[in-house]
C-alpha cells in the first residue's frame, strides 16, 4: 500500500518538486550506519561474487568451540559498522547472545594506546553492554568500573587530583577518556602489573559469562568491539599513535583472547601490510569493473549499487524519474568507485543542483567536478605511485616501513586507491581521478628526464 503522503507528494511534484527533492536529499545522508531491516539497507556483500566477509566471520565463529578471536576491517565509507550489525543479527538468529560496543566511547583516538588501556576498556565496555542489554543480569553485584575504581583507590597511588578523578564511576570513565595525564598515570601504574591487570580483566569476563549463563544456560556469547581502527592521532600525534597501535597488535594480540567469548575487533586495515600472516577480514569496495586492461564493466557490482540508490530514492521508478534516464544514473555510478559514501555524495549534490527533475547533464557534471575537486591537487610523487597502482593493480609498496605504509594507508583511507577482490585481492585508482593522476605522473616523468635537443 502506498503512503498517502507519498501520493500527495507525487501529485504536487510537477509544480512544486521541493518536498520530493528534500526527502531524497535527506535519504542520501552517507554518515549513518544502517542496521539490517532499515528501509535503506541493501545486503550488497551477501552473496557478492562468492565472497561475503560477514559470512566468513560467522562461519569461523560457528566452527570454534566456546571462544575465538577475529579481526575485521574496512576503509572509510566501506560500510563496516553496518556489516557488523548484520553479523550481530545473523548470529542472534542462530541463538548466540551478541553484545556490541563502540571503542570511541572509551578511548581518545588522538592519544597513544597501551595494552593496559585496551584491557580496561574491553572489560568496561563489556560491562556496560551487558547492563544496557539486560539490566537484570547481576555482574557479581558490581560493574567492572566499580571493580577498577576499588582497585585504584586501594592501591598505593598518590598524585594531584587523583581522588577527584575517581570519586565515582562516571568521573573515572571521563578521566580515562578526556584527561591524558590521568590516563598516563594509570598506564605507568599498570606497566609493572600487567599480568595482575590481565588476570582481573579475564576474571571479570568469566564472571560475566557465568552471570549470563545463569539466565541462558549454555549460551554462546559474542562481543563486537567496533571503531578500534579509528585510533589515528592528529597531525602532531599520528606517528606516535600509529606506532602504539602497531605495537599493541604485534606484541599483545594473544592477550585479546577473552575467556568463553567470541571476540570480534575492528582493526586498522594497514595492519595487513605490517603484520603479514595475521588473519584480517577486510571489506572490499564493490567491484564495478574487472581486473583487466580495459576494465570491462562488472554487471553484478553495478546492479548492487543501483539497488543502493533505489532504496534511497524509494524505487527504481523514482530514481529514473529524478535522473531522467538510465544513462544519467550510470554516470553517477561510474564515478563512485564502489564506495557508498561517494555514491551518496554524488547523488546528493546532484539533487542540490536540481530545481526541477529530471536532473540536467550540467547538474551531474557539476556534482562530479565537486567530488573530484575534493581529491585534488595530487602531489607529483603521489601521482607517480598512484599511476603505478593503476597500471599494475598492486599496492606497489617498496618497504614495510612506517612512512611507506602510512602513505599507502592514506591513499586507501581517502579513496584515492580502492581495495578490490574477485577471488584474489587487487587495487586500482579511483575513477574520479584516473585522468588527473596519469597527466600529473607524465608531467613528473618529463621533469625528471628533460626532452633531448637535437
């Protein structure tokens, strides 16, 4: 049954398209993670070319007895959090109890992280997730934060404002997140007591599982810890923060195994390049072309992106009504690089530039120019590397040094480079900037080797 409001909107559209355009513009907001069941959600990875990252992790959990640890990743705009919600739903349908936590509620992404920080917030976030999901579960009569506060206040600690920072659970959580000096003091204290802290944290998880199973005997428990990959630092702290994240996973990843729990951590995708052999499931971009010289179109990938736009516009009919033709939609699709945010951004800007549907070719051109300009200018040295990626379809990393890895990660995070797969992993340059990259790389080559004079 069609909503009466939509019928009225369609009737008014020829003379007053504003309500229609406003609705579509709001529907194209790219910044909200979607849960399965949302009217805009499209399962683009489900059954995608035989590779479904969520299905892979779900199967690994099902094959594991009692507990397991998994690393999951995706580049900005890849839909990672949305797919985590799908994993949660599918596991719950199988009878698992699944808890979700956002790391950024507990960690400052601009500060270096130590294993003691992560162990504390893992236990605290799990404690909060249990209480939020089911307040009737008693965690041995106290939350983890209450345990930690008791531990800190009964340990020989003396520094200015300590009592104020730990006067109650809320103050303790806020101090760990917002007060670098307090967090550093706790790090210093725990550096010599790491085994003791780990024992306390693991004991809390065991107690939590026991409390849950008193209500659900034999329940399998999953803990999704999201947004950990957002620890990047600022321009002044990025090297220090990234080094701390690398150290965390290189030296302490086995400490992230949680007793009687299947733990899924979202991690930075660049760990793939500096910790070879580490199993990380990474969400690829939706593949719109094949890995061949002429980039033959991939019909299945483009059809999935069509469905993403259809969901936001309401139907394929309304999508075509706005763009005027399949060719108009195709121009937007061809420039998005298989990234949802870029796709929605291109469509939204076209809506802004359209006073009366259908959208004109000049409006689509302007939206593409605006999106392209956000990637420009490209430094000559970057263009040379990017052109090598476009030609070889490989990362082109010369070393695993931090400088090279950080630079390549920047390419991926900003979508200059796309991570793709069809049986094997490969890379390509974003279609918005391919021509600009090739031209800049050619200019850079000419500057290095001046033309000969006869």
